[in-house]
């Protein structure tokens, strides 16, 4: 069973709004083992809608349209669908009554333009909209199923969960499908691919592996389908873990800041942060986790040398002899943060994020990150690119992974 | 000239990520008077990609694809495009050299799988990627223009602005269209709508006004088309400014942190920040602006009371008598930040962002923000909702606007 989603509306095409409806439908259907193979978006133009219906029908068994069911002149989905099937529009008195009542309940008179919402193409089933005035339409013909839904997100979602999903499940033919995501940090996409040499043995039509990078982490999504899907997923996962366990920090929907937070809490540690180049981003991200005040004591954003000295106790001689971007400064900043907040772990960042400020010896993208814990302080150097905002994210990813690894090393449980 | 955008990637179909690329491309092309008539999304499956290319070619003059150019096995866009046009893939040594250099610059060896990124279909133009390893491809044939772009947003955006847009403009045939965005802060969408009562006089098919909210600010985008477009835009803008100048902080692509940065620099002020509830987000945002080290001296993330006392000098009695979330604490934090960093302006945030931690007297969403400058310190109370991450953004917006207004009040020039 192949599914196509057809979104109708100029506002999506011109980027005035982002098509979150399509994403929501995708993840909802994917969760029940239905396969979406096509998303189509066209504007409020008859010929484009007709062409898109033709294309969707030629490739798919189930077609879901959203949008264009409102009462205004640019809402033409219903008339296009009717034209595509050569169906006359007929006034459904019971729906008209319901639409009229909706207005009366709010002490308003139904505008004449809303009468159109009670028109139903011949042969179509109309489903009452419990959250708005436009009913949804369904047509089952020649083994193909068409759902015409409103575009207002909460109305569309009600129809999806109450009508579309139950009907697809009842119709049967959904694939047995299992999915799992492993979350990766500290290694790039290509390097990971190298580590997973031999994975082709597992891959095929019934087992796919997607590499989904975002700024901070990489998501490896395994999908298996058909008989024995769970077993095949389990063995593939086990194999991946045997090759890449070092970089797997979690699974599913966890974030790395949540994982780091749990590690800190479970080990009874507290954290403080001295940030120069990351400018507050590390503290911001750590404190995004609800309850982070349990282990996060605070941070200093020490952009100036004076701040590094006065608030963190970095030695004047370190700054003059080694420079603000140096191993020694990173170490003293981490120790300073630990001490001033009375935390068990102090971390630090200092570097040149660009676009300006680099030198031959310390080019843009040079970053030192430090960590002080249990009487030991280390700092590691990173070399990033020249894009300031991406560099900030890279520093963040590196710091979070350094804390994670340091806590794991200490307590392998 | 009809344009189709073809997004390639399973992760979009199954709703793992939202297709923000399509929205960005839509609004970018719309701004130059180009018309997008079709968005198509298909997964990483050869037959679906070939069918989508066929459909896009049959309806459109310009086809832009994004995604599927990475080095991994599920990146098959290039081979599909080559197959669609019956073009052989040839190794481009100069691109291979550039890709290899990118790795070497970071002290790494290029993994063999990246060799594929230097393959170019015969007859295609390859454009070097200055931000990543996958080059873009262009094919101009039989009056149709195909752009094959990577899906990584910042790489796609670079190619769009540096290559696609200039090329479409050079090709001609675009509608006369003028757009301008006014940037708004400190007022909500509905309230602004009330202030702009009477705007219907300006609106019509050739003049539209879009309200585009994002987390920090609101963008009011005026679009006029046809003869006299610029004049009509100018009068509409003048009218809007006469109604809402108080909330307009800039225009075009400026951000509020850049505007605040310029105000600080031009007035010779320096800034320091004491953050409790915002957890580093304010410092992070201020330091996103290149050159911000000129006016941003630093910040303290003081989550714990101890940190508020020790680093910012907040009085013990203030904390016990008035509480950490109070006008008095906000004022002392702002003064403390100003003093400890030796800045001319100190700002502060303290509040309960949720989801937990509220009381009857101080419910979740209660936030105080303070500012100390020129011998005066004030703090204002804000009441937000219960969504932790949205609240952080709201605190940020309020702080930035408070700094902006304080600087404007001082020096109306």
C-alpha cells in the first residue's frame, strides 16, 4: 500500500508557512507501518491541483489531501476533486444544519459563503468536522482510497487519528515494520560509515539504515520490514553496537544534554562552566533540561581577559605568556569554574570562532576545551572551520561529549 | 517561468524532520518574483526519484532538487539524475582534490566513500561547495534549467543565494515585484493587527501583507507587484510606520541582537549579563554577532543562590526576605553584573520557567528582568506560560528589547 500526501495552498509554496502537516502525517502513518512514498504541494490553482491528483493516483493506492476546504474564494479543493471524478456537487442538508448550528452557538449568523461547505461530490462520503466547519470527504473506488481533509492542523489531526488511521488499519495490508534510532556523537558521517564497513550484509529492501545528521549529533535509523522484522533489527543493532559503541550515547528521542544530565545526577556530580568562545551556549543547552538546577550550579561567560582573571582566577602570566586561547588557559578556566561555584566538575571553552581574529599560529576555528574533576585537569584542542555559528555548535557538541566520556570513564556502569 | 522544488529524503516523508528547506526556497524565490508551482518530496528510492523528475520536468521550466548528495549509500540523487538524462558519471579530478583538501585541512584523511562526491554526470556543470564536500550540479537543456543541490540547509542556502538566484535573475522573465520586511518586537500578532486597523485600504491582489512570527520577533512582509510597485510599497510602509513605529526595531534581515549590538557600540557602552532562569541564552545570543567582544564583557549564569551571592554580590537578606525571583534580586543581580565586569550596563534575568517549581504566589512563568545603567536600576516583571523552552526565548526577547529601549530613551538619535 503506497500513500501519497497532497498539500494544497499558496502559503506553503511561497514559504509563508512551513509544511508541518506533511511531517505530522508522515510520522503518524510511519508509526503504523504505512509507507508514504510521495508528498506533493501545489497552490490554489485548478490545473495544478488536477495534475497533482493525476500524478498521485498514478503512483499511489491511498491519497490524502489537506487544505483548500475553507469558505473563501481561493478554497477550490472540493470542486477540483469533484471535477477530477466527474462528480456533481450536491447540497447535504444535514451538514448545512451542522455548519449553521456552529455559528448560532457562538451567537453569529452563518455567512452565505459557508453554504459551500455543505456541498458533497456525488458518491463521496462526508465526515462531520467536530472542530471546524469543513467536513472531510472519503472516496473508495477501484481499490484506491482518497481522503480529503481540511488544512487547519488540529482539524486535520482529529480526522487522521479518528478516521484515516482506523480505516487504514481495518483495510489491512499494512506492513510489519520496526524502527529504532541510535544516537551518535563524536564521529562524522563518513568516518562512521567506514567503521560500519560490512553493513551491506544486513542491508536490503527489508532492512535500511539512514544517516540523519543534525548540528549536535547524528541519528542512525534502522528500519526492518516483513516477517521477522524485530529479530533482524535486533541482530543489526547488535552488530552496529559491536562496531561503534564508543560513539553511541543513546537511542530514540533522547538528547545528549539529557544524557549528560542523567550521568551527572546519577553519579552525584555537580557542574559549572567557564565559557569564552561558546559565549553561554553550553550553559544554555545544559539548562534546557527540566530539573537541571539539581546538578548545574552555574557558569561564567568570560569574554574579556579581565573577566577570566577576576572571576575565574586565571593567572595574568598564563594569559600573557600562553595567550587566552591555550591549553593552560583552558585548564585554569575549568579549575576556576569548579572552584568558584563549588562544583565537582568544571569545564571550559576558549577559542577563535571567527569570522575574524585568527593568526597564523592560531587560525580561526582553533578551540581548547578543558575539564577539571577529581583532582585532574585536562584540555583538548579542536580545529573547526570558519563559520562562527556552526563553530559554536561544534564546541558545544565537543564539550558535552567530553563531559559524557569523562563520567563514563570514571564509572563504567 | 514555472519552478518545481524536489526534496529527496526518507526522513522528510516519514516526518522525522520538517521540510524547512522547501519553505526557505519558496520565500527566497518569491522575493525575486519567481513562481513556485510545485513542491515534491520523495524518498531515497530510485523509481520514485525518476518518476518525480519526470513529473517535475513535465510541468515546470526550472527544477531544483535538494538532498541525497552525501557520501553514504542512501544518497542516490546524482546517480538518478544521471540515469534520467542517460549521462555517464565521470570523475572530476579538480573536485576530488578540493574534497580531499577539506579533510586534510582538518588533519584527516578523506574516506574512500567521499570519492563519489567528485563524480559529475557528463554534460553537467559542477559548482564547488564552499561549506561542505558535495558540489552542486546544473544542467541547462531545451530551455529547462535543473539545479541539483545538497540538502544540508546552510549549504543549500549558499548555493541558492550565490548561484540559483543570480542565474534566474539573469535569465529574465521574472515578474516586477518589490518586497520589504519590517521587524517588530514587544507586541503580539493580534495586538499589532488591531493597531493596523484600516490596512484593508492598501491590500489587494497587487499588495499583500504577511505576518510572519518567529520566536523572538515578528516580521511584517509587504509585497507589491505590477507597475508602480515601489511607490505603492513606500506609501503602505509609511502608513504602517505611522501606526506602529514604537515596535519596529529594524527592517530586512537584521536581527534584534545585531540592532542591540550596534546601539551599544555606537553609544560607547559595554554590557554584562547576570542570568538565572535564561541559563546563558542571553549571553549566547549576544555573542552570536561577530565582533560582539567589542561591547560584550561577559556574563554569569547564576543558577544557585550561592552563585548569586558569591559572584554577583546579591545580599543574603534579599534572597531570604524577597526570594530569588523578585524585583530586588533582579536589581542586585544587574548591579552585580555591571560591577564585577566593569561594564556600563548590567542586565539580569531571574524567574521560574517550568515545567515545575511554581508556587501560588509565583506561578510558573513569573520572570523579573533588570537593567542597571547610568546610576539607575530598574526591573520589570513578565508573566509567561509554562513551556520551558518557549519561556527561555520570551525572556531573551524581553531582555533584548529592554536594552534596546533603554539605549533609545537615553539617546533618541
